[in-house]
């Protein structure tokens, strides 16, 4: 998942990084193929290189030390609003076949559970030029229709984003613990592009709450290279995020 996230970052991209696996994805990209990428954090920190020590929150001292800029939330959100953020990483509790995410509430067996809410995810989903979704693949999370849209993907499909005036390009990939999905060009429905080593297409079908579409050239996800693995170990030496 980390290697797949890193491969989505292009050299020179301005990346709304976030935490957990995307943080490592940014580090791997910087070490391997995107030395000119810039990392942007919701708290206002902007970096041209990952923190040199493990961090648990974006405001930990190693993330502040040697940053290019320590501004505020409004400053970095204005970069997104003006169309200058190339890529954003987000996740959610639920996702549906059009890439809509729910992080507000879920209801199971008649009991409603309140979730953390949007944070900056709705802004990223709405305004970033392209968006990558990363989440664990479980049937209860991959549902045909989310119970609440916190962060919009492609709504009900087709030209929904254009009809609603959303400036960003929407999700490009969904990277899960089982495989990678892209989006069909016209309908904008998720389509399985690759399955991770050790996982079968049938297993992915069984953990998805709708009949998934499968790309004609579906294949096994390329395994991490030695260089990618070395970068992961360098920036997560205690395996905080990869245990």
C-alpha cells in the first residue's frame, strides 16, 4: 500500500500528505523518483523533505523542525482553493462504488456510531487536482452506497462533479489492503486494476459490497522494490505504521 501510494506522486507535485501510510508514501517517493515533491500538512506545515524522525501527529517537533514554512490551516487550505495542490491523500470508514467516503456516522444493527468527521478530507476531495484514497478492504467498509457522504467522490456517477461545480479532479485510485482500483472514464465507477501478491480476485469480490467491475488487463500489483523497502525502513524504523 505504501509503495502504491508513493508511485502516485509525481516529481514536482504539491502533495497534501496527511498521516499514517501516506506519510510513508511521500517519504518513499522523495527517496526514489520525486525529489522535487512538496509535502503540505493540514496544520500549516510545508516541507520539502519528510521528517527525519518518526512522527505520530503532524504537529510533532520533527515535522516542524527544518520545515520550509509553518503557517496555519487557512494558508494551506487557500493553496487548495486556488488550485495549486496537485494530489491529496484521504481515507474513510465507508466507501461506495463511485468513490464517495463517509467519516461521519455508521449504523449497524440499529445502533448509530458517531465517527470523527471530515477534518480537511472534504476540502481535499473537493478541490485537489487529483485524490488518492487509502483504506483497509472489508465488506462492511466497501458498500454499494455510503450512509453519509462526508468527502465526495463522483456522487452517483457520470458528470456529477461537474454538475455540482466541484473544482477538483476527484479520486484517481483507491489503494486498499487487497488491491488497487481505478475509475472508469465515463461512468466513474470503481474498477479493479490490480490485486496484491497473495490475494485473489475472488477474495476481493467477497470483501466488496457490490458486484465489482474488473479491468480486462487486471494483474498482480508490482511488489515493492528494494529501494522502496529501504525508504520505508528508513522512515518507519520502529514499524509504527507498518507493523
